[in-house]
């Protein structure tokens, strides 16, 4: 995956990569432009999904 990320980045593309499992931190699963996702970004994403899930359950 790292090779593909570097190849895409060398052509000016933005990359996102999701892998599983994580070893130390959940953030390792999601990389944006080769860097682990920030805690705040993950929390915001989870909150958005959770909010929509509650609307579907009702």
C-alpha cells in the first residue's frame, strides 16, 4: 500500500488508505496522504455516522 500511496502522491494525487488490523492505535488503520488520521478527524467522522444511524433506527 505504501508504494501505491507514494506513486499516487508523486503525481499530485491525494491518497487515503484503510487497513486492518491496527497494532497500537486505531489511527493506524486510516492514513491520509501517508499520515495517520488525527484523533479529531476520526471522532468527527464517528459522530456523523452515529448520528445518522440513530435517525435510521427510529
